[in-house]
């Protein structure tokens, strides 16, 4: 019979860990390690191919470790006309759009819990109904055009301010907070806005951080609205530029190589742009910022989702 190992739990109680439990823990760690590798490797693969010898990368020789490391691709790609402006537009829509989405979700979620709000159940159901019913692309485009939001930066912002799923998360989170806090503030003479800003906002930070992650990632990765609403190059987002570059990698390769001086080409012939290097480099430029921001919100993410999704 297998010998059981004595373990001290976090509550101070001793229990014995048998073979079955150890085997299950091994299986769990093994499976999750594979899943983590499957999620991580594509990003790692893109990174090592963006900094490796372009010819070797194009021939599929770079798989595990980077070969003949260089950073010429990043230098050349950042010189492409319009790329920096596209990055500025993407950062602007992400910061402004995510901020307004968080504020709208928090305020509507709070108001839908207020019994004094006129017709709150009807309004809440109308908001939730939009999660299931959609008029389609053509009516949406006609509405945006009639509102003057084509070739307009605010066309990126206004349609995404109120998102029903985020409102539901906030409403459920607010309902899970002690009602006595609001009642105590109202007894002291606080109005609706005072209760919202001084009582509710400080205690719903986890769900707000979660919504901020959702909204920021959604805004940063969006490119379809640019495709449908924008024809002016100065309003192109970084993701739309990436979409264009991936579909037109041959043309971009020629542009990058033509922008290099004769001396530069002679000095770094092995690093001249290829379709693969262009795609990998632009992808890293687009993905890297949001990957840097996410860890700062991760500690709020799990608690925000769990508390906001389950009442009680």
C-alpha cells in the first residue's frame, strides 16, 4: 500500500496526501502546462522570427531560438509613412473609448439598482435585449452616416460606450455590495451622484478594472469599423494598417527595401525585408503594448469576474 505523506494545510490542519491525489495533481499540472505552452508559443514564435535573419525566417528555419539576431526590421517598419499616426489614433481610441465605456457601465449598472429610477426595469431590459438582437451591418452603417460619424474619430468611440454585458456585470457587482452603505450616505444628505462617486466607485474597482481590460482590448484590436467607416488615411488605426500590411505584404516589402539607402542595403543585405519579416514585425508592434498593460489589471480580473457574475 502506498505511503501517505503528511502535509500541513493553510488552516493548520494536518492531512495526508495519498498516491491518487498526487497523481491527479501531476495530471492537472501536465495538462495546464501544455495549454500554457500552446497559448505562449505563437507569440514567442512571432517574436523570434521578427528578430532573426529574414532569409532563414522566410524559409521556416526559425522554430525554437532566434538565429542571427538583429533589430533592423523594427527600425525599417517604423519608418513607413502613416504607421506612427496610426499608432497615435489607436492609443487615442483605446484610452478615450475604454475610459468612457467604464464610466458608462459603472453609472448605468448603479442606476439600474436604484429603486427610485423611473422605469428602471424597462430600460434595463431594453439594454439587455441589444445583446441578442442586431439590425445588421447596413442599417448600422446608414445610422452612422446619418449621424455624421463616417470619417470621424468619434465614430470609433460613441458606438462602443454602452455595452450591455459590461452593464450587467456592474449591476450584479453593485447588488452584491452592502445596501447599508448607500442608505447611510443618503441619511447624511448625499444625493445620487454623491453616492455614486464617493460610495459606489471606490468599492467596485475590481469589476471596473475587468471592464477596462475588456474595453481596452476590444478598442485596440478593432479594425472592422475602420474598414466600414473610414476612407481618410489619417484616421486609420494600427490594427487596420496591420490588416492592410498582412494582405499586401509583397508591396510593403518593396516599400521598405526601397526606403533603405544603397549603403544600408550593402551593409545589411541579409536583413532586407521579406513578407514573413514584415508580418511578424508589424504583429509584434501591434500586440506588444496591450500585453504590457494587461499584467497591471490581472490581479483585479479574476475577482472582478467572479464577484460580478455571481450574486451573493
